[in-house]
């Protein structure tokens, strides 16, 4: 029997040292905090700067997470790459580690990609991994990939592969999200924003895989728990406020800047090119907005 998925996942930020190597100690500390708030770990997601991480780095970090005692049941690693072989290797490693699901981008270099070509890519991944424990959550983020994950593609895959269990929709397109929700038959839909989750939880969205779970995981989990009692609008009011605040800025950099300030660790601000850190003016504007909103994200130990 496949493991149940969680309702909230953070595409976990990747902390770097000043020389741009991964700071594993900080990474594991942050993963533990997210899990302690009741959320899961979509390591190697967009906000993890996964496109700037090598396969070797991802394999090592996955091994470190499991070896640290963080429960594998909390994992939904992003494993998609243009190379099918790299996708297979990281997906197989995730399944072997005990991750209940993986989040898989479509191959995004050769465009336009046909439905049949995408079905072959995902199908060969599933067949190569060859495990009935594999659950694939498709990743729709066409503003970055240029390759949409259409309902036609989803239906074509699900006719052949029961391993395809859900989708993360990062498009921000409400009409597209509605089309995914109409698929039904147990297909799990994760909006990439708690705002959209609040709008659609009554229509079948099962949770969210959201950047701001890096700083507000418990707030999102509590919103879902309280929806039945308060109604979605009231339950998600604070989480919506937090998301709205962060998405006015470059979100990866803003979250890293806030963690750096909270922990007194300037290195936490570091991003890999082509990203650049918030400049001083933008960072002070962001901090002012956070303080005015009265948002205090967490009680992290004051150690970097």
C-alpha cells in the first residue's frame, strides 16, 4: 500500500556558504524545523534553487537527510531533469530512501514537446524505476519550463501508469487549476500557493507545495486543520496575508534574508547565480513590511 501524502510541503531553501558550497548543517536544521511544524519536505524544488544544484549534490543531500533521522515519510524530492538518466537515478534513490512520492518536472529543453514525447519520458522513468512504491506528482510550472502539463497528458499517463497520483500547479492560473480539480478519481491537486489552496480546498485541493512553508509551515497546517470549523476564508486569512507579503518581493531572496536576520547569519542570504541577493534598499523595504505586518515566522534556535 502506498503511503499517504502530507497536506503541506516546503520546497526547502538550500543554504550556501560564502564559497557557494552547500551548508549541509544549516540545510538539515531547516529541514527539521519544517518537519517539526507538521509539514513535509519538497527538497530540490524551485525555491531550493534545484536547477543550480548538481546531481551529485542532490544525491548527497538526500543521503544526509535520511541519515540525520528525519523521517523519509516527510519527503517529496524534486527529481525532474532534462536528462532521463539523471531523473531515473535521483528518483530511484528517493524511492529506495523511503520517500512516498517524487515531484517531477517535464523535460524542458526541446520545445515544442508533444504529448506522446512527454508520455514516453514519464513512462520510461516509471518503467526504469520499476517500483510499485513509486508515486509521481507532476510539476506544472510553464512560466519557467515552457512545457505545460495538460489534462490530456495527465489522462494519457494515468491510463497507462497508476503511479501518476497528482500534480503541483505553479502556474497561478485559476482556470487551469479548476481543470485539474475536475480530473477527480483520487487525483491529488496541490496548488503552489496557500492563497489558491484556501480558494479551492472545498473543491478538492488536497494541500499546497508552497515557497512560504519555509517560514510559515505551521500557519498553513493550522489553516487546513481549522477550515472545517472556521471556513476557508477565515482559516486562511493570516496565511494569505503572509503569502501576499512575500510575493511582493523576489521570494527566494526574501525568505533567505529573513532567516539571515532572524539567526544573525549573513551567509544565509547567499544565492547561486544567476540569482542575486536583495539589494540593501529592497531588503530594508521588505523588513519594514514584515515588521509592520507583525509577522514573526518561528522560534528557531539562535545559532547559524
